[in-house]
């Protein structure tokens, strides 16, 4: 397969990058003649001609693949002494999380210089949670890739349920993501209460916000109340968070807990395997096997077959964990942008001049003493 662009001039080489795709697949762009689409080294690898640097995400999307984040290895490919740069990516929004983080970083800087402790506190926490969710997605995507590689190496076939030691990594990454997303939800509600509504007293939990902000005229408050109502996306996130934190850890609330290897077609007739981790039912609700208790009260082969068939049907129609996390980050980032605009908070980027320097400057090359 090929695209109608030549690689960029060698004199104008851009940073190498690894584009993470839904399902645990990677697009490796080292600014050579081809981009490699792969699960792992020497494993289901396909190649296509390298498009213009800025067109890669569009090319992947046109193929029917979904970029969710981009890793820029600083020491590609034979050194690992420097951490990679990583940012979430959305085909319709670009690097929105990075942009929103910069906005709140600017607000924090300005608030610190002016002595606005309230704005400084809120902005600092926004920066922290945007960082956390950004890296939670990277961790989850990395766990997907490792489990997918292990499953394929074990000859897992399309449609097959699979589990291996990497399942625990995915469980842990999902748990951490949901916990942080729930805390970020609370922070956004607190911002609306403190700065936009200017309500009395403290509101640090989303449930308290829903009770106390009822009837508020703020656009952000109305959006939060609607999204937090029955069937709303924040309501569904809250239910998932409560189920994982208060009822049972990830994957321990039902009789079965597996991933599924799937095969997707893209760019015509090309195919590649992906990983599907069933997190929620198709309507974003927490799913429980109706025969869960039966499995532990009857050693009945027929009952187990019924339960397994029910679980298989759930998996086939379920929402994937990585996709849900990625979409939830997008929803939270877009919501935070609207909230920031309504607060009226603004900031300026920090600049360093000669006045800020104390003593002499010493520059060390990366990897050097």
C-alpha cells in the first residue's frame, strides 16, 4: 500500500515518533521511506510510503485507523536514558490536552505573580490532572500492546477470548485512569462552584455539586448537571468509578474476565489484529453476568455454558477500555476548555530574562556528566 507523497528532504528531518492506535497497534515513523504499521518487532508488520510529516495522522485516519496519542522518543532507537515525550491526540481536536494544559499553566504563572492564591491552587491542580490523564492513557496503551503481542505469540485467533499475565497491567491502568478521571470530575465541579457560581461554602465532590448547584444559570453548571444526570456521560463515569472503588476492583465483579483478539480491515483489504478489553456495556453501563451466583452454587456444566455464552455476547457488543479512556479524556478536556472560558481566568506564559538568572549557567549535553 502507498500514499502519493515522498519522504521529506533529509536536510529537514523531523523528530521520530511512534503513533499509538486504538487496539494496541503502533505506527512507527522514523522519517525513512516507509512508515511501519505493527504490533511488535517482526510481528504483523505492514508498510506504507511516508506521507508529509504533518499528514501522517490524517493518512492513518483515512485508512480507518484511529490515532490516540504520539510518543516522541528523545533517544530513538538505541538509547533509553531519556524519557519519551508523549501527548494524547484526537483526530478532530489535535493535541487538545497539551494546549489546555498550557492555558492553565499560564493561569498558574500569572496567579502566582499577582498573589491570587485561589486561582493558583485551581490552576495547579488542573495542570496536575491533565498530566495524570495524559500519562494514564499512555500506560493503558502500552499495556494493550504488550498483551496483544503476547496473545498473538500464543496463537490467539480473531474472536477468541484471551488472558495472560499482562491482563493485570491493563486492570491496573484502567483502575488508575478511572480513579483520576473521577477526581478530575470533582475538580471541574469545584471550579464551577467557586469561581463561576461563587457559591457559599466548599463543594469538592461532584455529588455535592449536583445537589447544591441545582437551578444555577451558568452554562457550565447546566452542562455538568445534565451530564451528571441519568444516562449522561459523567453519570456513567461516576457509576463506573464507584463500582471499581467501592464494589469490586476492575474485572472482579463478574464470573468471567477476558480480553478479545479482533481483526480489523483498513485501507481496503489489509487486516491487522487488535485487542479489545470489555469495560462497559454498549450503553456505557456497568455489566454483571446474571448467572454470576449460579456458577458458585452449582457445579453444573450447562449453567457454565449459559453464563459463558452470555459473557461472550456482552464482550461482542461491549465498549473497549482504551477507547473509553481516550474518549473520556476528550470529553473532560473539551468541558474544561468551556469552563475556563466562562471563568474569565487568563494567564501569560512564563518568560525568563537575565534578571531571573542567578549565578553562571552550565550546559550539559544529554547523557553526559
